[in-house]
């Protein structure tokens, strides 16, 4: 029996969350020899996630450098991928999402004429600079991908509009697979203290947007002393220095280290609502029936907005305050959002992806 060599790439914590269930399913097939490549684009955040899985990385490029530029990161990744692909047999390279790791792994595979599978393909905004640089990364990745695993019908439609129709599959989003693994039933009860979960880390929110978001959070906390705002702070200094300077002296705002995934799922489940610029939380919160206010002006995940589970509130201070106050005071508005449902899948996405990969590789024989 021929063994197919599949290399799965992980660079950041969100990629780990969405790739781990795929790797686990691929490992179930005796025809596959699966290798896991860590690029180290995130370091501490990745270690936090991987310790909860049974996946041992086969190689770590360890490209993380403090405050490195995108040019330096990209150059380091290209060098590492070239060395690896020159030395190791790879029949298929698999990566997820829209990071620099994803872009460089796809291009490196393309240069070596190795088929490339893109998990979470087809996400789009209307502007190539928003989010930056992720929107450009995913558009280029589409052009050099062999297999396109789309999380939703809308994502597949985006590819169709660009003329990409071959080997496009709607699989659902693998984050729902991961969520099902860790979510636990919560006991419904009236809480004396409502919890608002906040995350913010995107590059386009650095500077004035983040200051505006902090001003909104401070005002919300002061107006609502019985509400607790929990803010796991990203270690990037463009985020952490600003957040701690602006919010550390507010009694009912709890700043903490990033949570590992089981704790994050528990925190989402126990929250009243979620404020975030994260892509993953836009998917996870609706699946746990939590309204999500998106701290961005545009999202590549419009499905939750369209069904009413999420709202785009941007980084205008007053707009954030107004939307949070409405959901605190208007039970009908809150109920409508919390019961809108989730458009991102049934928790079986990774099994679909593994099955498609099996058929694809056997066609190559």
C-alpha cells in the first residue's frame, strides 16, 4: 500500500485551532504519513494550544522575532520552506487561513509543483487592504491552490465570481469541530454580574482605533458597575501597552493573559456578549448563542451578520457604546441576536476534508 506524505502547516494559534481537527482526521487514515510543520509565527500562544492536543510537531521553523517586519518574516519563511521541501518528500501540503505562513507555504508548494490544499478558502472583503495583510494573502493563496475547502456557500460563491470552480468544496468551518470537542453544557441561571468578553489584536486596529475601543470599554464599565469586562490581552506590544495603560485602573475590567482554548470556550459560554476583531470568535460566539459585536468596519465573515447573530460596530467609540447599551437594556434585541443561530457548520468539516484529500491523492496514482 502506497503511503502518501502529507505536510500540514501551522503558524499561529488560530491556525492551530482550525488545523488540529484536520490533522487528527488525516492521522486516522493508514494510507497517510502526516507531518506537522510549525513555523513559529506565534510562539507562546501556539505552545499553549498544542499542549492540549496529542499532535507532536515534526519540525519547528521558529521564525518568530520580536517586532519583525512582514518582509523579514516572509523572507525567513521562504528560506525555511525551501530547505524543508528540498529534503522531505511531500505529496500534498495543507495550510489554513490567511496569514503570512499560509501565503508562503502555498507559494513554496507552487514553486516545487506540489499540490496545495487551502482550508478556509474563499473568504473575502471588498478591499485588498482590509484586513491587512490577510486579504491579499488569501487572494493570492486562492490562485495557487489545488484544493479549496470553503467554510460556507458564500465563500464558494466568492471563488466562483473570481472564476475558480475546479475542486471547490463546501465543508463547513473546522473551528466548529474544535468547539464541539471542548464545549460543555452550561447551567442556565440568572447572574448578578453580566460578563462581556473582549478580544482585539488585528493590525488595522493598532493606534487610534484601539484607543477608541479602550475609551468605549472604559465608558461602558463606568456606566455599568455590575458588569464585568474580561479582556485577554494579546502579547503584541502594539496592543498590550495601550490596553494596560488605558484600562488597568478600571475596577470592573479584568485584563488577563490570553486564555488556552478550553478556558476560552468556557469564558464564551459564560459570557453575556462578545466584542472582538477576531475571525474565530465571530464563528464561535454564534455557535454558543452569544451575540457578537465585531470591532471592524468590514468582515470576511458576513454570514453571521446577515442572519443577525453579529453586528459590525467598527471602532467608533460612541457606536460601540450604543450597541452594547442596547443589548444590555433591550431584552428583545438581545434575544433576537442570541437565538439567530450559526451558519458555520455541523462539527464534521474535518472528516469531509480528510475524505476529499483521500480521493484526490488516490486519483494521482
